[in-house]
């Protein structure tokens, strides 16, 4: 990648300097040059001692100046001529190319580093060593959001999200695959989960409102250590998976707000099937019609309050009581009793989970 980076700069400076200029790597190969035909040439006169030199030197009618970030410089810039002007050009090119390479390496390597961290592609012991090498601030709070694109357009969602978070030193936008994009965002300590959901909502609104691209966002929990970013990323994945089963209408799902759905999702399907058979010994859950299930849902939403539920359903209180008695007769569970209501609520969630994950025999 550095070869193309250097060649782009050399090409732009060619007319301004009006001399043959180029870059040689540590293997003495010309990797960039204003004379394209010379790219690939081997300059065997460049020795290790020359690479280590901090001063410019003249060789075969050209002025050379080494540069790079390591103790032994990785590259040497050369300018045709051995006069004072050639020396100044060489010094300027070395400083310019060194700064450009450092900026590029930090930007590229940091993003790659974060990607390896969240995907668990780097050993825990190497994480902090690499972070120090990249001057990566590990003492701040970050959160990982997983953005899943559900409708394709000609617009690059990755580019849009990058433009929404332009501070590349604090926020990292990472392509995971064709549909998934991870956002690693630096946040304030003790930030409220509602603020994170507002941030996610702004991403959803921008993509859908301006670019007609629909997406779902799973929000992990905020973490303080770099190595814990992998956990936040996995939580974002779980949030999307659980939301796909239990909250199909929501576009933003936070791991912190999954509640009991998170527990149900992690249960083996065979165990879930056994649980349903034990709960509904007297009658199958399939015996409940859609109207009854809708009534149950509203009853739960109104905190088991008969009067409030009947008002919301626009039915007489006695009608609702009759329906609840019918449910008790079919299932043996009285939803007006807290413990029975909990069991029934979990059973409904387990049933929904099994519908999305059928048991394989």
C-alpha cells in the first residue's frame, strides 16, 4: 500500500521539482519514481549503513535521504543531482513522505487493529502491546454497535456512516461483511442507555430518510478496556439475533434491555420443548386462538390490571374476566396470579423462540 501512496506523491511533485525523484525500499528496490520505467530497478549500492544514516549522502550522481519510523529506516528518497538544491529537495521529500506514511499507517493500522480485537483475531497478551505501539488510548469508555443493512441501494452505507463519524482517532467504522458494519464509538463515562439509543436512531434515520437504506442496530454494553470490545461486539450480535425473534418491529435493540429474552435465547431447543410440555399439560398452547393471545398480550402490557386492560380493549370488565377464566380452564394458569403470569409469559417467549429455531432430531 505504501508503494501506491509514495507513487501518488512523487507523481504530483514531479513537475514542481523538475528532476528525477523516487523512493527505494529496504531491499534496494525502486518502488516509486517520476520515471515510471525505473520502478522495479534494484540499486545494489544502497547498503545497510546508508539506511541507518541520519544524514543525506551522494551516490552515482544522486542525492539520497533515508526516512521511516523504525530504528533502521525503511525507505530512502533520491533526487537527481549532487548540488545543494538536490540536497534540499531530498530533505523536503523525506520529511513529507515520512509524515504522510505515519498518518496513513496510524489510520489504517488502528482500524485494522480494532477489527482484529472485536473479531477475536488477536491474542489477549498482544492487545496492549499493539495499542501502545499505535499510541491507542486504552483508558476511555467505548461501545460497539452492530449495524445490519436490510435493504440494498446504490449508496454505500459504510461511506455514509464514516461521514457521520469523521473523527478517525476516536470512532472506528469497520466493514464486517456484505451486510454488517461495526461502529466502535468513544463515549462519556456513565452514559445513559437512552443516549446510545438516540445515537443509533440518528443513524437509522439518516440512512432511511436521506438514502432510502433500511437497517437494524444492535447495541452492546459500554466497556473500559480494549480487550472487552470483543464482548461488546458479541453483545451487539446477540441483541440483533434476539431482537429478530422477540422484537421483530424494533429497529434498535440494546443488549441491556433484552431482559428475560436473552436467557430464553441461550436455552437448548430440546429443553424449551420439554418446558412447554410441562407447562401446558392440560392443553396445548396452540388451542388458544389469536383473539385470546392478543388479549393476553394487552393484559401483560397493562401490568395485569383488569380494569385498565378492558378499557384499552374497549370491552366490558366481565368480558375480560370471562376470557381469563377460559385461559385458566384451558391451561391451568390464572394470569391474574403473578407467578402464573410469569410462567405463561416465559412460555409464550419460548414458543416464539422454538418457532424460529425448530428442533432438529
